[in-house]
C-alpha cells in the first residue's frame, strides 16, 4: 500500500506531524516503534506543556496525542524500522521482511539520553532522576541537587538549576571540565555550585524517590554518600539515526536540516530531537512536527500539479 507520508517516530514531533498530515487529507502511516512515545514516557509530571494548567503525566500526554492522531485517520505500526531506502521514489521503510512505501517521509525518531547504566538510576527515573533540568528543575526548588557530567550540557544544567535549587554539586570523573571556558567560569563564580572531581556515581540512593548518591573517587577508591533530592544526568544524548546511515546527510549523528525541515533528500523531512540538539523540549519538537507535516503537504501538492 502506498502512503502519502510515512512518519518514523511517535514522540511529540511524530505525533504532531501525524495530526497535521491527516488533517491535510494525507494518507498517513506512523512507524511508532516498540517503545512508543519518546522520552516523555520516562517523565512523570509534565508542567510546561501548554494546555494543562494542572500538569499531566508524560505517558498520559503521549496517549492523548496518539488518540488525536488516530481520530483523524493515522495508522500505527508499533514496531521498529530495520532499514530504509531513500534512493528512489516511492521511499521504502522496512520492518524485517515487511515493506511500506511512502511518497514522502518525516523522520521524528528523536534522541535518547545517555544514562550511567545503574539499576538504581533506571528504577528512579522520574522519581528524582532526570536528564532535563528545564523539564524537571521546577520540582526541586530550594533542594540540594547533583549534576553528573563535565561538558557544556552539564554546566548549562547546573547553571539553570542553581536559579532554583538550594545547592548544586557537579560530579565529574576527571579533574577538569570539558565545557567551554566561558561556561566553566560562570559555574566557578556561582556561589550555589561546587564540584566533586575525579568522582563517579556508583549508586543512586532511595526507595520510592531519590535520597542521595553514593560516589566513588576514581583515584583513591574512597566512597562517599551525598544526601540530595535530585540527580540530573548530563552526559549527552544519542540521536536515533542508525537506521538512516548512508541514506541521508548527518552531522555528529544528527540529521542535517537544509531549510525549515527539509533534508538533503527531496521529499524527506525531519522534526524534533533527531536534529534539534539545542532545545530538546516537547513543545519545540511538536512545533517542528507541525512544520514538517506542512512542508511535506506543500511538496506533495507541487508533485501533483
């Protein structure tokens, strides 16, 4: 079956694309993935998405967005794409031995936060463990927090959290930051931020919510427990683009945008964290999803004239 648009991904970018594409009367297929909903499925309270004055649970927000897309006729496949072919039209998306064809494609596969790989960390994601200060920092006003990492992302998180928190400790495995000099200087000058060097988090403490972290000094092997209410892991993100290797232009793993949401392949568009490594917010991803669907619709109209 030939679709007008195939959307890869089912986070805010992909689902907003689906809403706009179907309302534009485009036959739309969403390859949602086994783990649908993107990073918001790991978030408990979402208080900064417009339209929900009392906040909403991340999974609940994704569920209502899926229902909205389905209402307008979007079809969903809850499997992961295993390969794509953008070399000829119609474009092909493969899931193992099944193949789907689309006149246009919107890539909205997002990016995955890099985690420490601890069982205790995984258990407490959404309960004091976070990878996004702008998303979750509001819940930790006047509390003690830690940020794990030493690059620009970690320092940006620490500086943001310092506006809200009582105190922020940056834990870094080396004895100097990888962050740019100007960012580092800002953090060093901030009286609410201090640093724990040559150290790694070996366990996140707490049962139902975070109560602290256990830290090991990589040089002395000494252990220390630090009581905190929140742990912000800021060691980077990995864009979910492996399936597009050799098919589309990428830079550092992120898909390159040429204009608006266009990629270097005519008829293939991109939306959300899979290209946006700066903002990484649900609302900006949704905005890009809207743009991608409108761009695809205009391009398809031009092909029909």
